C-alpha cells in the first residue's frame, strides 16, 4: 500500500472514540506475525486509542462531513489504487503488508476502507475486505456512528448486507440518530434488506429498540404505510402494542392519526389491543372521533372499542362526538352497555 494510505492507519484524533473494538490488538498481531520464510517482521508499537467523547456529533461537524453521510456520492479524497484487491486471492501466510495495513486504514472522518468502498459502490472491494477482516473491524463506526452495515443497507447494497450479516456483525449498533440498520431498512423501505437482517445467525434482534425519536422499526414501517414490512416485523416478533417514546402511540394510534383505513384494517387483523392508551389516556377511538372520521370509528367499534373509556381529561369518545350526528349514531346513549361494551340478552 502507498505511504499515503498507510500513513492514515489508526491516525485517530483525541475526539475519536468509536474505534476501540480490537484494532490495536489486530494491528499488533499483524505487525508481529512471521512470514512463511521465517523472517520476523520488525516490531512497531501500535498507536494508543483515545477515549475523549466531547462534542462527538455536533451540528457543525455534520455540516462539514459530506463524505460519509447517507446518500453522499462524494469523498474528501479518492481511494488509492493500491487499496484495490489483487486479481488473484492471496494465501493467508503470504499476505503482504500493503493488504494487511488496509484493514486498519482510517480516514480523517473515521471511515475504514470498507466504508469508503461502500460509498463508492465498489462491490468487489467491499466483498474482498469483508472476506479478510475480523468482525471487530467490520463493526467500526465512523465519526457519525455509521457502521458499514448502516451504509450498505441505506444504499440497498444487498450483496454487501448479506456478506456482513454472514460474518455476524453487530445488528444493533446505532448511528448518531439512534437508528439501527433495520431502522434504516424500514425508513428506506428496503424489504429484502430487512429480511436478511431479520434472519441473522444470532436469531431475531431486539425489535423493541427505539431510535432517538422514540420510534421502533414497527413504528417506522407503520408511518411509511408499508404493510409488507409491518407483516414481516410482526411475524419476526415485533410487539403490535408497543408504544413510541414521545406520546405513547401504538401502531393502531398512528394508523388512525394518518386517517388510513386500509392500514387500520391491516393492523386490526393482527388483533391488537384496541383500547391501548397513549400517555394522555387516549385510545385509538378517541383519536378517530376527535378527527371526526366516522369510517375509522366504525371499524374500531366493530373491533370492540370501549366508547366510554375516559382519557386523562375525563372525556370519553362519546363525549368527543357531541354535536356530530354521524358519530353519535355509532356511539348511542340508549344502548345497554357495561364498560362501553354492548350487552346481548337472550329472548
């Protein structure tokens, strides 16, 4: 590898803290390895890793970083030609220092060679790097806390995603927004990527994990109105009654809030808790009535919603329907009900 590429190896700044995952031990093992001819390699002391985490992801830094942000097509520097894989596979005992050094290459923004090859869309180089590197190197996060898996999922690079998952990389690493790779798959509606992530070698990941906005993967899929993703997540163990972190809405609340009849029907078929509470005590029926949507209110009532359930302000859905004859027809006062449920009597 050229001096330009090798000189950046482990060139961490004091604020870089995302690289304490085995690079030092890897470099030491590489530098102290003995070739097949028995000639020992010279000892070189590894550079120390730092632990200061001050101002890791400031807004100013976000503006300056354009090479690693999702969707970027440019870099502050191009990939050196000496970093490209050889035309023929190398024997393990004959790997020269240029290719070994490429495993510990870090750009000024904390990107490994794998980050850079994914951004550039160089599939051959990405797969070659993954085949050589140990798991700890593949899990390195850059200055924006993006792992190679984050970038590959965002860009929809299926072969890279499959190769990384096969190497048992950490599927629950979170970027600067708290998103895991599966969050990004749902956000970008990459169904095939989501399927690969959900069949990782360690089994289902924590599907309750929320990003910094309080959203789980199921909440994101619901907000995207993607019924295929919703079904996939529920079949993989996601909780249909999970509350998002800001106001306590369940997917059912979100479907009502978006006034999406088809989505609401899709969720109701999964038998969710129809009277689930938000943090303010509102049920999905409160939201439907408050939005004066008789169609959604009818569906919820047919699913057994309680028309007399009070929220934190003491209002029932029936109270909120006052003055709206169409809604009041769905929430009659003269029916015999106990706790908002119709009472069926025998003749």
